[in-house]
């Protein structure tokens, strides 16, 4: 436990020392807030609140896909990683540290989105809804953390960077994150429930407003979690097998 | 007390056998040098002993247990061949981070002082010179007050002064009762530090002896002569024939000449040249020994071997 905190601290320290990495993950959702949400639905409290929830989901997704997908792949390429395995600790503290640091970075990346929403739009949430949304962030971080880990452990760092970039936008778009809850274009309405982003964003919408979750989206989110956990687990063990058998 | 051991340890990477039934006992307080050309299996043996890799067959032990179990790694320290430090962390932070894994680490200031890093504590490791990084990587092996350290080519990339300082630190650790297993390309380094030398070649232990005995390799001479057929003579190694010229290595060229003359073989163009220790060592590790006897000096073999290029030298 103490060691997991030590690992968390140093993971965060490494991230914070490259400030652009911190800025980067919050950049796209924040810019989307400023360009799309503020001018088009900023005056409508309900629409602005849903749009903010969408952007929060977007930020959670992109932060986790990038920080784990690229971060893990890069770490695997460094000799420091095998060195740490010679220290008298199992893989658990490092893994726990990585996840805790990842969650911290996720929450940090949400701050600008929430600030823009509060200052420049009519989006409003009650205190209980805010807490519910905070809890939902942790829940929806799970599938995207697993996705990032799967990418990071399965691919070399250059490939991981490309895949992370290729994957995140279609997921956001296809899941209907860039549209109001009930007015996505037809083809998106058709595919969205089968993407993990949809279940995630619907949970967020339900947390901050009066939104009825589509059971298909939720079931598919569960399926995604199971599948991504299996892929991430497989990639992790395969990586161990390749390098540490 | 045996602190680390390999018992018929074999490690294969796909088709390639990197380590082939290696036996090694490391006793407390020893300073052992592991010598061999690139690709001989030195790093693989080290990786097995520190729990980074698993044996394909055979067994490795650390303080009587499985090195893959973290508990048995509490009393060791490791410097891997490649340095790789997190570039954004400061020297002091890296030391504190590694310290946190050990029950009774050496205070940061003492470690910095021992390895001449005191002025660098506040620097990010990404900004250090290659030699400074290497010194830090070696220092990290000693953070946990280990009883046994594994140093994989510790002084690679260091200038003469830095190398001597590092040797001094290693000697000090050994003088305080520490056990050291270090690999090196530099024969000078092994001679300077080690009491016992294990020579690896193509994944096998070719010799396991005192520094003195291995130093006798320096008495090896390269002989070339033209002779129709060479009789079996003692102390001859690495025989090869190229364009009618026979070349061989012998550990005692005087005795070789006496034996050659006594054998009555017609020969001409006899040349005897000294070899460097490195040459002798490479020739002996690449020329597959035909006897099961691993001892290098004085081994008898008459087999003709075509001298292949060193695997990866």
C-alpha cells in the first residue's frame, strides 16, 4: 500500500514534469466546449448541461486512451521498466500506482471543461448531481482505462500512438458525444448503442439530468468492459511472456 | 554459504539456446567476474539470477529461493546493462524512489557521496552525461544495503578516472563483506577486481577458476607451420588449416616445439607469435572444446576445428 502510493507519486511527478502532456489531454474537450457548446447551446441550461456531460465523457475517454495507450507502450520500451522488476516488489504496486495516477490525471483534465461550462454557459447541476457525476466519471473511466492498457501492452509505442489517435475520434463521434442526447443523425443512432462511448455518456447524462438510459447501451458497455479486460489481460501476459519468461 | 546458484540452468529464446546447462555457485563474500564475448550468455545468466527471466530448464536460486519471488530479491542490488533512467526525475528522486522498495536503505547522502554524485542530486537524470548516468545506475544497486550485487558491464562508457572510482566503490563494498557478480568485456576490469573468473562462451561455462589461472591464458601462443599431417600433441587448441598452413594455439609453445621435433614430422615455416589475452580468449571460446573438461589451461584436444567468427563480437 505504502509502495503503491510511492509509485503513484513518482508517476504523477513524471507526468507533471512534461506539462504539455497534462495540457494535451484536456485540450480537445475544452476546445470543443468553447467552439461548439458555448456558441450553440450555451444559453439553454438543459442542452448546455448535457453537452458538458458529453465533453466530460469525451475527456475521460481521450485522457485514458492516451495516457495508458502511449504511456504504457513507451515505458515498455525503456530499460527502466525491467530494472524495476529486479526490485523486491511484485508488479502490483507499480500497477496500482499507474491506475491511481491515471485517475488523478483524468480528474485534472476535467477541470477546464467544468470551468468553461460554469463560466461561459448556462449549464447547472445540483450538488448531489455533481457528486453523482463525479462517481460516474470513475465508473466510465474503467472501459477506457482497459482500452488504453490493451493498446499499450499489445503494441510498440509508435503503433500505440497511431492507434490511440485513430480510435478516439470515431468513438466520440460514433457514440453521439458531439450531438445532443436525442438528435444524433440516423446512422449514429443506429451504431451508437454498440460503442462503449454511448453507454458511458448515457450514464453521465442520467447523472446530471432527467435522461432515460437505453438498456442496450448499458448492456453493451458491460460487454465492452469484459472484452477489453480480457484483451488487456491477454496483452499484459503476452508482454510478460515475451520479455520476462 | 551459497548466496546464488544455477543448476543446469538452460535458457532458450525460440530456436536459440542462450544458456546451456550452466552450473554456478556464488558464495557469500566472493567477487566473481563473468567474462565472455557478446552473445556468450552473460546477461541471460544474470537475468535468470535476478528473476527477470525464467529458466527453460534447470533451476536458479537466490538465497535458497526462487528469484522470481520478490522476498528473495530483498538482499540484492542490480545494475542492468542498459542504463535507462526516467529522464524527468531528479537524481535524488530516483534514489529515494528505489530506496522506498527496501526495508533498510542507505541514506541518500551517504550513497551520493560514495559514488561521487553529491553535486548532482538536484539534476534531472535526462540532463546527465553518459558517464554520470552510468554512475547513478551502479549506485542504485547499492541503495538497499544488499548482500549481493549483480553488475552487468558496470563501467561501460566511463572514462579511466570514473572507472577507477567505481572500482574503488565496488572494492569497498566487497571489503565490507558484500558479494559481487560482475560481467565485463574488459579483461583488465576483471583482473583488477575479481578473485574468481567464470568464462562463458556460447552459453556454456568454459572455465571457472582463479584470476591467476585464467591469466595463464596470456601464455597462449599462436603457432603456424606447414606440415602434411600433425600428430596428436598435448596442449594444442583451435587447430585450423588454411591453404596448406596449419595454425593452432598452445599453452606452452616450448613444449610444443620439443614435442613436434620429437614426433619426427616434416615441417617448415614454423612461426610462433604471442597472442593477446583477448585473442586467446576469443579463440578458445569460439573453438568448441571437444572434451567435457571445462578447464582451459592445458586441456588436451586434437580435434580439427574450423574457427568460426565469434558469434556476435
